[in-house]
C-alpha cells in the first residue's frame, strides 16, 4: 500500500471532499486543496492533476503595452491571470499594436517520445515546457523549447522546437507572444509520435483548476 503525504499539513475536517464547510472525519482527499503549498510529492501532484483538473485546453490572456523587453523571460502580464479565457486552440491576428499574450496550463504526452512545438508569429513568440514553465523565474531564450525571435521584430515567421517527453506525465507549459507595430498574429501547433501537426488543445492539454472545479489562473502547484 502506498501512503501519500502532504508534508505534514493537516487538511480540513469534512465528510465530503467537494465541499469546504461540512464537518466530520479527517479525509486525505480533503488535503488536495493544499497542494499549492509545494509540499506534495510528484506522484501525488500527478494523481491530483489527472483526477481533478478536467477542463480541456489552456487559459490565456492579452495584455496591452510593450512586452518586448520581458518576453524572453516568459513574463507577459503577471500571474495569476486577472481575467483569463480558456483556449482549445490558439490562432489569432490583426488585433492591435503593442500588446502581449500568455497561455498557461499542462500538456500530457500520450506516449514517450519526441514532441515538436511550433509557432507562426508576428512579432516574436516562445514556448517553455516542464518545471521551468511554472517557475517564478529562471526562464531564458536558451531554456525555451521554442524561441521564435523573442525580443525581436519580424513579419509572420514559423519556427519549431523539439524535446523528448515521458508519456502520461503532466508537464507545465507556457506560450508567449508580443506585438510591436504593424502586422500581428500567432498560431500555436504541435506534433508527436503518431500525431501529425495540429492546433488542437482539446485532448492532451488541461487548464489549471482546483478541487472544486474553479480556474486557479496560475499553475496548480
């Protein structure tokens, strides 16, 4: 029997894990709401993601302003997002000048293998995947899985980046785009073993949510 621990934090006294106020027995399930305290082991986090985070797609938000100086660190706007939208595909253009876009969530590769991520953008865009996507700092153009001229201006250009991922693991993912002046657009797509290039985020992507099915507007842990 595998015993799970949340680092010694005592959960709420409840009888029903899906409510926050019922009084009754201690229940390990109740303690999932404390995972954001970063005291949960990776297997426990993975179990919670697969069990409780059910909304397909990624959450994203647009921010007005000049983001050219911060895009290379993955910082468009701030987390938690203030008014995110859920996206089951990301493709847009001709919005405005001087804005940025960020999308966050999780990607679960179905099998172990090499996965390729693409952006077609005007101006720069980028993708991080894994722990660095969810971290508060440390992102650079060098540790991005895809750097599509982040920090520079360009007409619509498509680039790709590849990495090997383990099947069945939920990986944090962060997608960013910034626009200066002139034309603007972003399309995000991906491919993997036995999966042709697609823009769909409906099957292997999930948005950050808590035990009660509410958007967290930031990463789950």
